[in-house]
C-alpha cells in the first residue's frame, strides 16, 4: 500500500516568555497580531481553494486536491466563526458585569 501525506493546518504556537517579562499592555498587541495572522491564514486557505476550484473548472485541476483545499478552507472558516462567537460572548459577558 502506498503512503500518502496530507498537509495539515498549522496553528501558531505561543511565545516562550513568561508574564513577568512582558511590559504592561503588550498582551493586547500580541493578541491583535495573533488574531490578524489567524485571519490571514483563513484568507489564504480561501484563496487557495478558489484557485483550485477555478483550475478544476478549466479542466486542469485534480479533483482530490480541489476537495482537500475546499475542506481545509471550510474547516478554517468554521473555526474562525466559532472563535468570533466566543469573543462576542465574552464581550457581552464583560458588558453585563456590574462595577
């Protein structure tokens, strides 16, 4: 039987610094950058899926590769929507808190 390698979606890893080493407010900047990078990765997967679909429609592409690209893009978008829902939920919880 032939071995087949499938590319996986890589998530960014957390930096190896402790909280004591970070200056005040650095966490907000880091979160923003990480969020921007994650959204960029989702966008790249969507664009790659579009390219593969266009190739397949033109008769050049491979059905297997196209379906993999489409599924990767779909999973990435679903995860992004779940993260968005959690962020909105957390924001609403904070706004409901009494001071």
